[in-house]
C-alpha cells in the first residue's frame, strides 16, 4: 500500500465525505471520522495494516463546493501537514445549477471548477507525497439525464487533472454504475447523491484500490 508508517492522510470534500465527522478535526474516538467512506477507509486501513499507525483525518464539510475548499485550504489541509491528500468535490458545484437554478451565485461552472481544483492541486503537490483525486458522481444510470451528463463532464475534468498532476485517480461514477446495473439507484441513495452504507463501501473500496491496498 502507498500509505506508509506513521503517515497522515487528509480526506476533504463535501457532505459525502463529512458524514457527521467530529469538529474541528474528523478523527479520534466516538466516531471521529464520521459514518461514511472516510470512516470505512480508516477502519479497513487499521484492520489490515495496524502496524502502520496511520493518521486519517476527515475534513469534509457538508454543502461545500470547490470554491469553499479554496477558502479553507490553508487551515483544513496545509496546516495539518499531510503526507497524502484525498479530494472529492464537485457534486454541489453541479447540483446547485439544478436545484437552485434562479440563484446563479451558488453555481460553480465548469471553468471555475477546473481552474480552482487545478490551483489547489498545484499548490499542494510540492508539500505531500501524493494526491488522490476522486470524481463527483450522480447515482443515476441514465446517461442522458441532464444532471448525470453534467456530472460526467465535471468527472472528466478530474480525470484530466489527475493525469496532468500525476495524481491517483478514482472514478467514483464507475463504482456506482457497477452497482446500478443490479440495484435501483434510490435503494442506494434516496436523492441519488447521499449514499447508504453500501454506496459508501463502494467509495471506500475504489479509494483503497487507488492507493494499492492489499485486501488479502
């Protein structure tokens, strides 16, 4: 696995990452890493590699866009001096364009999304061992759905930036597509965005595969 002895992994994002994590730092006792994929990653890493004593910190914040990440990047990422940073952002950047169409100030269009995420990765890259970029997703198998199409475009941005910066890439949409081939999307997430534990485990598995987690 790429995460080594005593290293720190900071996982940042929106509500999918947040999942009721502890404040100000999502770590430690009493469900500190929350109730989602970040907590699953933490549990699996410590179960499979207890000797590493890795520190995994969940810094997700519900409702965030990439614009919000930029505003808190110094305090919530760089000041923690991580060895690895995982970023999953973009769902709200897209969603606000659909559920708040008359409030354009809440929209983060694709050009701003790409330039801001590019800036954050470039700023962080020299200070860490590695970065993991995870796509945003929409749990909707119909690829002609307008929000699914938009999310796919934002996901393509993440893939392009991962290639540009030689970051680890996680295609979360592909992970959900594999599930919705067999499971109705509302079974995984009533709003097609906030997944149940099955969905969070799919995210955790995809993330761990990207950092070369050895399952056996």
